[in-house]
C-alpha cells in the first residue's frame, strides 16, 4: 500500500441542521478555510466534498448529503453589515451526480433554521435576545437579495427547539418558527415576468401548454396537472421512477425558463438546476399521503406537486410555497383558478406528504401585482454539531 499521496484531513466547524422538510450543513463564513471564504471554485469544491458530490452511485455514502434535493444543501452565515439586519444567509444547492452547486435561489425550508443558528452562534446582538419569548431575527438572503424575518422561540435564554408543532413531511413535532418573506416579488414587473397571469408556450412533444410564470419566493412555472396527463394526487414513485416523466418535466422547465427570460437557450437549463421550479396544480381531491395519512378534498383548497433538482419533491419547497401563496392571491392565475378563483390571503394546499397553509398579502398597482409579505410556519432543530472533515487537497 503506497503512502506517497497521503494528505491529512482538515477539520472545519459545522452544524448539521434540519429546517422545515430539509436538512443541510451550516457554516459560519469565518470558519471556512481562507480560500473558501470568497465565491469561486475553491468554495464550490470544498462544499461538494463535504456533501459527497458528484456521486455516480447517487447515495452520498462518502459525505454529509442525503442523496435527495432536500438533503444535499449547504448554508454559509455571517453577521450582516446591512442596516436593520442581523445575519447574511447564503444558500448552495448541491447537485448529487454532477460537480455543480447552484447559487441562483434560496431554500425556504432551511430559512427556518437560519435564525436559531444565528442566535446560538453569536450572530445576533445579545441585547436583542429575550430570556423567554420570541426573538425576531432579521435575515438578508444574499442569493436573491431579499429580507426574511424569522421569529424564533426562546426559553431560559436559549433557542427552544422542542415543542408540539407538527409539520407534514417531518416525523417528530418541534417548536414552531414563523417565517416572513418580505416583498418576495419586489421590483417593477418582477412578479409576472411576462406581464401576464396566464401564458401559453410551446413545448416539443406536448404542444401548447398554459402556464403561470411567477417570480415570488423563487421563480416558478405552474401548469395544470390535467394538461400534462396527471391528477395532482401523485406521490414520488409515480414520477421519479419514470425516466420519460422526468425528461418531460425537464423539457417543460427548460422551455419555461426561456419564456421567463432566465436563460437564452434551452441547453442552458442544465447549468441552472435549482431555478426555475416546475409545479402542477389541480382542484381538491381525496388522496393518501406518503405516510398513509388520508387527505380529504375538504382539507385543502388546491393540490400542488413540485419538482426539485429533477425529481418530485417529497413535500414542498419552502420557497415554492411562497410562490403558491402569491399566485393563489392573484385572481386568474392557474393556482388561483384551481383553488376556485376569487380573492384570498391564505391557502392550504395538498402535497405528497400532507398539507401546508401559507399566507400572502398581494396588491395591484395599476397593471402590476406585488406581494408585500408571505408567511408560513416551519420548525428547525440542530441534529449534530462539531467539525466536518475533508481531505486537505480537495479544494
């Protein structure tokens, strides 16, 4: 056995956290090696190795990732120098089988864990921490340059993680964390990039497809389930085990991304896997959730299924939930119509793991729609803390 190529591993302080229905590895920016404290190849190579990507076996056996889009995530946090903000939050979505990290969007689920990490790691001014009650953590989401507010429960001067709040898609109850996405679609024309609440676009093999293109929380393409041969009650296996279905959804996503002006050529979509999201909607129906729980049509306003990193999500991405709430609040969108139409400031939708309620405040100024705030409840918990180790020559 040769030892000529021996390179010792290095230790990097890290925390493994669940936020909402996702898990990720959290770092303080100043704990990263100097070369990885700036955006670029060194940072990407380091984080890829931490997660265990690219993995041709799609198992992440040699890393901290969980081989799903919900569990192959990294977060970098630092004290914010922006006025009225506590912490800067940068999110990296790590591809499983490719050497690629997508920095183009946010993770709404892990946002729920950002506040508690920031408090526990001294990124929030101690003067602002109540001994008991709610600590309002003001987050600057650096990927999308938006403000998010997390309301974190405190007990005896520490973050309260345990509680009785239940979240479909998460096995055990925990303490509730309310997350407010402020002006998630700010900017003239940003909410509906085509200027319309419903468009029609051509997709090879499918023909003309109606869609709502929205940029709120995360750029998202909504289509009707019936238009693409689905019911809206599907669980992961119905889509993720069908190569033809996955190819169809990626084609929809790529052509929709062009329609939204996010890419110049459909071939560019492979380099932008995290955004936009593609989702399909349907009116309420009875179905069995992945846990075996019976969901009745009367339990929800609309059914939504969404793709994440090329696979059907096991529940719902937090940022996509913001997009759902924003679209539902605007009369005439496909989400709004599937929910029965009319004006609404909250919606409860059915997803593969159960249901979720999200609120949104929308207003129309002239011909433009904007959303001032979207609100949802999640939970978060530290799973492990200490150091992650990687070979010293991996970046």
